C-alpha cells in the first residue's frame, strides 16, 4: 500500500467533522429548542453525506441520528408543551 492510497483529502476530513458536529448539535437540540438546532443539523448532515469519502459511514450515521433526534425532539416538545422555537 502506498502513501497515496492512505492519504486523505481535506474534503474527507471536513466531511467527518461536519458529520460529528451535526450529531452533537442534534443531541443538544433534544434538550433545547428542537427547530432552532435540529433543522440546521439536518442540512449539515446531508452536506457531509454528499461529500462522501472515507467517513461515509459516519455521515450515514449522522443522517440517521439527526432524523431520529428530529422525531424525538418534536415528540418531546408536543408532549411537554414546550415551544418549538
């Protein structure tokens, strides 16, 4: 295996950071206003998955986690009668 095979492009590194950032923001959105945080996290997660690369599984996991957090955030807000914004 040569060094060119294992070297990662900068966009792959950025995609990994974006995916982990989206997961973190979505989990924070469960405790705070869900629409304010989870909707931008959905966009960031989809951008990370579109970038692909070496962190493709992490990006896929971030899309799943953010979608689950959106559902749970809406459900928690409706049940507890908290504001969405």
